[in-house]
C-alpha cells in the first residue's frame, strides 16, 4: 500500500516538474532578451563615439553633405545581432536619407573646377564608399579611398586635392574622426564636408 502511494505521488509530481521547467525556460528567455536590450542600449550610448554625424559636423564647423543608407555585408547574423539591429533602427533610424546620386551632386557643386581629386576618408570599405568612388570617377572627379590607419591611405590622401569624411554614427570614435580631420587639414587638403553612412 505504501509503495503504491509513493508511486502515485511520483506520478503526480512529474507534470509539476514539467511545468516548472517550462516556467524556468520562459523566465530564462525573458532575462536573455532583457540582457540583449540592455547591451544594445549601453553600446549605443557609450561615450567617445559620434552619436549623430550631423551634430558632429555642425559642432566642428564642417558642411553636412547628408545621410546615405547602405547595406553592410555581414557574413553571419545571429538572433542577438538581429535584435540589436532592430533596436538601433527603432531608436536611431531616420526617415530623411538621401541617395548616393544626391551626395555626388552636392560634391560636384562644392568642388566646382577647383579640385579634381577627392579623398574619401573612411575607416572601412563598404558598398557605399565603393559606389561613391565609382560614380565620382564617371563625373570627371577622381574619388579615392583613404584609410589613414595604413600607409596606402596616407599616400592616397597626399595625392588628393580635397577630402570628405565618411562617418558611421555610434561606430566611429570622436577621437579617430578628429585625428583624421587634423591630418587632412595639416596636409593642406580642403575638407569639403561630412557624409553619414547609415
């Protein structure tokens, strides 16, 4: 009789254990989501990065040429990165984005006949910078990439008549952007403005 009562209690506690495991899984998933959101907010609000490229260009006195949306190539994307991208778009997304053609038209207007070669000051190559350089080359303006973190980029800047800073909000550090601007200015290059790549 005692054996049967013990078996009945064991069978009755099995569904309760399954329910408690399901509750723990739900709580764990919720906590994981909270940690992901917290990390995204911390990363986006970290000190030392340019939060808004337009405000940065106004602060240092350079022309803000515009914002251009570009797709970056990401080899792998996990759920955390997808949530991070969604939150970034939700809180920092802008509706006023221009095209590469608009940016080229503004650059042509600014350059006039004074400058024939423009250095695109950027830390990394992207589809946008490649496209911008190609379109500038078809407009009788030579567009060259210049990453000042390596020797080839410095030599490219030396060949240029003018320079444009390509910046990504919440990714480029203020210190790095200012150093790039100071180097270009010290070399006597005309700084035409800043383009925000989003």
